[in-house]
C-alpha cells in the first residue's frame, strides 16, 4: 500500500528533511513513485484524491495472515493491512454489520473520533488489538491519520519525495528508491494525525517522541523513539 501527500496536507518531518540534507541521494517525484508502484505490482490500483494526494493499493505478494484492503466511504479513504483480533467486539461497539471488515471498521472509528472531537485519538487506536498498519485520508477536512500496531507486526515506512511529498508505504525498497535518506521506519505503537499536528504514541500519549539521526551506513535517515517508561495508556 502507498499514500503520498503534499505539503498542503502534511508538513514533512523536520528530522527527515535534515537527514536528506546531510546525505543527499537520488530521489524521484510523488507521481513517479506512484507510477513505479503501479508498474511493479500486478493488478495495482491508484486513486488521485484531489490535487494534493494519491493512494495506491494491490493484493500482489500480500500475506494471507495479514491481507491488505482499501475502502472509501463519505470521502474517507482508507488503506489497511493486517488483521484485528477483536474485530467482532468492535463491530458491536460501532454498530456495524457482521460482514464489516477491518478497513470499514477503521473508517467508522475515525468518523467517531472526528465527530466527537476533541475525543483523544489514542483512545480510538488503543482499542484496536492485533497486527495492523493503516492510512486514513479524510478529503472533506484534508485530514491525514496514520497508525501502526504496538508491536510493529505490519511494516510501515515514511519518507519525503523529490518534490516534498510525504510518502507512506509498507515496502521499504519502494521508498528507499524514491526518498533517499529522507526515510524512516514509522514507529510502532504510534499514530500521526494532521489534526493533532504531530507524531504521538497511542500507548503512552504523554511521552515525547524523539528522532535519533542514523549512522551513514544505515538505510534510514533517522529512528523515531518514544521516550520514558512504557506505561500503557488507559483505553477504556
């Protein structure tokens, strides 16, 4: 899965901008990145959402245990990879049909978060149990919401393209060839919301997240880490 968003939607993380400046390396544009994704994945689909974002999706080479899914509802676009252990109870909580899958559940959870603002985002993501990573883009409010499970069982990476778009993908090689050193692993147990304006831990929402510059030989430009003791946030 792949999502690319211009600076009109999300400001590129300063740490990744700095990493690219320290170690310049070849990059490509967001459009070229999406084209590369479509060209190298059979049956891939890409969707342009307005002027400032694109999402792309494929079932090619997906894990049977951690499938990918894509859905759009009420101008909310969602890419989801993984599986939720508590999907049944969450369907009941959000009043969904038994046929609703993970991607629909995440859209409904996001809508509940948006419509109950300022409902804490970490409470919504903290209720999700399982292996997952997802990208939600709300076209109606130009809001981006991205999250990864607390154990990092589904890989997720983010980086900056040549034209300053922030890209999220589950394929490190795809972004490595597009973002150069302006690249990092998305930290597990964390979410990024443009409504909140920063990266946060949903397990430990009060703990600061810092970026440690990577060594020259590493493929990353930086590593994001949650500071402080691991005290789980209440999710009920």
